[in-house]
C-alpha cells in the first residue's frame, strides 16, 4: 500500500509498505522523489522515526542531484527521460493549480532539458520549465513556478515584480530565493562528534580573537572551555556546519531550558512556553560576514518546527552589534537582561515562530 506523507522539511515522502520488504530503507530517486519502504510488520510510526534520523542525509542527496543537474551532471539518457516523464506529469498540473489559486493567466507549458535556468516566461506568457526542477523539493518547484507566473504580469525584475512574488509566496520570496541560490545549498549541518573537538576549539579561538579586535568583552575569559564543548558534544546539543566538506562553524541548540533565564530584568520573556535556546555560535574567520550565522538561525527554526516548538531564546553581549542586528532582522524581540553564572550581563532575545 502506497501513500504520501507530508514532512515539514522534506516535503512529500512516498511511503511504501510491502510484505516482500525485509527492512526499512530510504531512497532518493534521480527525480528527487523520496521513497520510504518498510515491511508490513513495521509500524508507520517506527518508519517515520527512521526517516527523521536520516533527514539530513535526504537533504544532502537531494541537493547533490540538483547541483549535478544544473552543473552538467552525469545523467544518463534514461535518467533524463525519467525526469522528463515525471516533469510532464507534475509541472503542468502544478502551474494550473497555482495559477488558479493566485489568479494568473498563461499560455502553453513546455518541458525542456535546460540546465542554465529553472524556467522562463515568453512575451506571449508561455512558460518553459526545466525538467531538472524535479530534482528540487516540492516547495522550491512551486517557488520557481510562481516566479514564472509573476512574469506573466511583469515581464521584468522590477520592484513591482518582486512585490508580487513576495505576496504570492506569503512574504517568503527572499527566504525561498536564498534556499534556491544562496550559500545554504553548500552547507551541511550535523551533530558534533568527539573527533571534531580540536576544530571546534579553533573556531572558538577565531571568535575570541574577533571579539577582541572588535572591542567586545565577550569570551575573553577563556569561555567556552574545552570541557564545556566536550559536554555539549556528549549531550548531543553541539552542531557542526560544513561548507563544501570543511567545518566552518559550530553552535549549540538545546531544548532542555536554560537556568540563567529564570531571572530576567526588563520587560520579561514574551511567554513561558517550552523553548529552544541557542548558545555558543562560532564562525571561522574566512566565512565571517557571508551569511553563515543567518543560515544557522534559519536551521534552528527548521528543527524547532519539526519538534513543534514555537519559541526560541538567545542572549548576546550588548556590544556585539553584528549579532544584535541579525537578531533584529530575523524578528527577535529584546526582552531585557539576564545574568550568566559568571556574573556577566547579557542582552536577552526571544522569538515566537508563526
């Protein structure tokens, strides 16, 4: 029996439960379709737990096939034809559905093996879509289709075009465009391991030096120590960020609460619901000011959404202007000041996810 499961991060997952299947397995097809196969004697809940454990692997595999498609990858003619058939089945129906939903009118829809761009719209409002769109997650396929449909109204990339695209994507044009084109597609997030400790401490040293040069009295007392980082790794709260296979950042994400947040001076927290807390973000010097910290916080929001956690708290030094500006940009509210165990004061921020 086959059915489709809508995963909050991965999109549509085809669930295939068979008597002839002997184990739980995941596969990512050349079209980008994800299949979760499992035996009849295994419950769907257990199979979905397996999917959660392998979510990062699925994202990595999808990005690999997408990058291979747009960079002249080694697809066989049979694989390309399979993508073409899937694209013809899926994309015209998607165009029709989104056009009706948002009131667009268009001409013909053609599917081509274009590698240089995802799609285009002619002056007659005919749409041409790349069959390699099928290597993308569903929500990015829809973003490309909406982009081309907006060109049926504005045949340019004017402010009016971007305003319309932002409207039909629910205010997410920049975020979706970032996912499609930005640094994020080359970043890999994973849990930290003991073997990463030396590199993490190098990142901490980079951050300490950067704070010192900027005149920010943060992490200048030897914090965080190797013992603290080791504890983060053992607790499973340390995360590593890799860029093209090289570790370029680290951070801590915990859902266990933060004792120093129990007392806050100022307006106070926005609510007292369960929350995630982000600590110890450190980015390599060579990747500073390239959006890595922004991507970390976007990733945190994705993990929170998976756990149905709506609240995120974080603190930073009052002189850390870069982080405070980023938190403001992302919609965090300054709630007051908290006192660390060391006695140092920190600016406290809180965001409630929609």
